[in-house]
């Protein structure tokens, strides 16, 4: 059975809901999926359609950043996100503030920031390791991407 590529959902979600449903109703590949998978896709489309334009844009930006990463960097991002999700909300917020500051620094100043007494005092060794791993996902020159885990969905 031929499967849709990963871009199918991204293209489908940009259409109005009635058009989404029309396409799904007429797509042989979608119709050949198990009913549970079809239901999951419809639910994800409903969730997407309920988002505000700002939320949709943040998700699109994150996807763009993730697509620009190498396979090794994507794996690093996945592992970092898993560790991120295990933190208490207040620790995530604290780390996000440090990450945003790190992200805004020129690449040459990031290591100094990461090894500063302020960071050593504010964060556990595991949290500092997470910041180091996240810093490796930042570009080494030019504009920093809008990589932000604070509102990433399931």
C-alpha cells in the first residue's frame, strides 16, 4: 500500500475544513487506512483547525526549524524534548528563559554563558546538560531560529 508522505498532512491542514473533508472522503489511500488511523487524522485536523492563527504560525516555524536540522540534530532535539517534558513546569519556564538568552547571544559568547557562575547556581547538572544540548541545535552564525519548546504540543 502506498502511503502519503509527511507533507500530506501539512498541505491538508492549510485548507478550509470542508475542503479537508472532501479530500479525505475521496482519497483512496486515506480510505484504505484502518478506521482508528482515519479517526486520529481527523482528530488532529480538528485540533489544528481550533488553533489561533498565532499558534498555527508558531507550529509552522518550529516545523521549519526541525526540517532544517540534520538527522543527528533531529535526534538530539527529540532526546532533548523528552528530557524537557520530564521537568516540572516552573523548571521548564526557568530553563526557557536561559535558552532564549542563549539563543540571542552570538555563537562565540554561548560557551561563556553556559559555563558562567550564574548558570551553575541556577541549574542542576542535568538542566545545564540540557541547555548545552539545546545550544548545539542553534545556528553557528546569522539569525537564530525560533526554536521554542515552551508550547510544543504532544
